């Protein structure tokens, strides 16, 4: 798994820090020296490591320790924030053309980086979002590339445009645009040829494609397992043809993680997605904050507390808590708790922060985060909104005819209403058992 050894080393550093009641400047410096070693061993770019450590040190030594945290936790908090910043802070979406205009995406990268596979994976993502992508086989040199794209395209249920290996890639791209316009495709993804090394010919060919058709997004695919080479490749491509973002593949097999950590800092271009396996579904959006908490690997309770403190409406949370304690939890509270959960970044991000709950590394987690789940949540909201105020406040009123009316109002079928009612009842039952536990939490910080 990616970052395993980095995570382990960082955890050791922090374990030592946390066992100290007070931190001296020397303690911080000694700890950061170890952080530096750990990052270098993870194959993070040397300059990036240097400025990272300097930044953390300046912040850690000058800063007051926040209420409720010990000095060791304060350092973890700063390292976490700086890691997030290093990876670009925000998640970057691939920018699409407005309305029904066609977005042209050119995929570039060295041979073997995973370009063809990633092209098909990406098409699947767009299809899920309701787009109609067209894959274009512009790799006319690698004999199996066209076939591979066709096979993967078929698996994804996405059309592949190819003209064999005798036509120039720029001409294939042009013909593909005509096809896309006729066929009402709104995204065209060009799978271009890679070479074993960066060479003039490859760059010239990409340039030629760019001159033949309007490319809106150039996405570079790099192999995480090549470490700093991947970063150099990214710099090179960016200088020569200009890239808009990077997809880092094979993160599943990379135990060091240096490429993922350095690319944004070195090239200024964001990581858009990461490849996590050979299957066509193994492509994940890149979230700098989740990646940071995964690297730190400490089930970041800290972030949970912080987010909870910052984003939850305190008064509302208190009211909900009071009701929970009295076991008067109703559908209005259920609705509130759902919107609070959304503010905190969804169920999976909360679970990833709890101690003992693995973050993204856990195979089950991505499911919780899926669009499917968000849709489910939206439907649950619709169902509750279809209830009368009376029904929301008095959950036991719901009888079959009321449930039918709610299903109709929310545009879902009755089975789904029944499922939601069941889930609500289970939550309510759980709440009844909770008062003691929650009381303890509420008393301590005056929040939650
Ligand atoms: P291209 O030459 O850049 O088009 O590379 P391919 O798409 O043919 O991929 C090269 C190899 O890498 C294939 O065996 C892929 O299955 C594999 N591959 C691609 N992406 C990933 C990934 O994220 N994880 C793993 N484990 N393998 C990958």
C-alpha cells in the first residue's frame, strides 16, 4: 500500500512527541529532522522536503498551543496542514466546456505509464456523470494499443474511434471531431502514443495534434512507482507542451509515495486522479486532505474535532443532543443531522478520522463515498421533505397509506420509504442507548 513506510516512520516520530508534556525548541527540531529523513526515504523531491520542513518548523516553534491540544498534537496538526498544502489544498476537477460544447482531452505520457488503461477508466467516470465520451485511438505505434482501447472501451460501454495505424494521429484527431459532432459526443478523449523516454518526436506529435484540434485539457499520466522520475517527466511535459493536470497511476503498488507528494509542488500542476489498481473502476479522485490524513495514518481525531468545532452550528447541535438524550429524536432531527454530516464532508470522511478506522486505504471506504451514496442521501432528504410537519415530529404516525403518499411525493418507490423508516428507527434505538456516552463528550469541550 502506498505510503506504508512513510506512515510508520511519521507515527514513530509523533509517538515520541506525544509522550512529552512540554516541547522545547530542540524537541521540535529533533522531530523534524526525523520527518525530513522519512520524507527523503519516501522519495519526495529534495527541495520540496527542505522547504516543507522549514515551513513546519517556523510555524511549530512560533505558535501557541491551541486549547485542548498537547504540544505534540499541535505539531501533528501543523504537519497535516502543510501536507495538504503541499498536495494542492483543493480537489481539482477536470474543467469541461459549458453547455453541450465538446470538451477535448488529450492524454499524454510515457509508454507503460498506464495511459490507455487510464483513458478508459476516465471515460467510465464521465459516463457515470451522464456524459457521452468518445475515445480516440491516436497511439498508432504500439501494436496492441488500438485493440486494448477498443476492448476497454467496450467494457465501459463507451464508443472508440479508430482509423488503424496508417493515418497520422493529428488527422485521426480531426476526423474524430467530425464523428463526435455527428454522434453528439460531448467529451473526446485522445489516447496518444507514448515512448520509452521523452523525445522530440513524441513532443512534436503532441504539438501537431494540438494544432489540428482545439485541446481543452492536456492530462499527463505518470507511474507512481517511478518516483522522482515521474516528477521529472511531469516537469518536462509541462515545459514542452503545457499540461493542465496529472493522473498518478499504480499508487496501489507504490510503497513510497514520493511522486504523489512532490508533483504539485514541483510542477505547479494538480493531481486530478490516482490509479489504484488494474481494474477499470480503480481510479479515484484525488483529495489532498484525505491523502494527508492517510499518510499520517493516525485516524485523525484532531481534524474531526476541528471540523466539528468550526462547521457545525453549535446551537443546533446542542438542541439535537438534548433531544437525543431524551430519546425524542424525530425526522426533523434526522434531516438536521444529515445536513450536518454533509458539512463535515460525508460519512466516510468522518469515519476515516476516527481512531481505529482506516481511511481511504480500507477497501470498503470508497463505496461510502460514492455518488450512489450521495444520491441516496438526497432521496432520503426528499422523503423527509415530503412528510407533513406532524409526521416529521411524530415518527410513529407513519402508516402504510401515509408512506404511499410520501413515496409518491418524493418520486421513490414504497420499498425505499420502508427502508428509510427502518433505518431511522434503528438510529433512534441507538440514540436511546447513547445518552451516557454522549453526555461525557458534550461536557468536556462544551461543543458537540
Ligand atoms: P500505456 O502504455 O501508458 O498505455 O499503459 P497501459 O495502459 O497499457 O498500462 C500498462 C500496465 O499498467 C497495464 O498492465 C495496466 O494494467 C497497468 N496499470 C495501469 N494503471 C494501473 C494502476 O493504477 N494500478 C496497477 N496496479 N496497474 C495499472
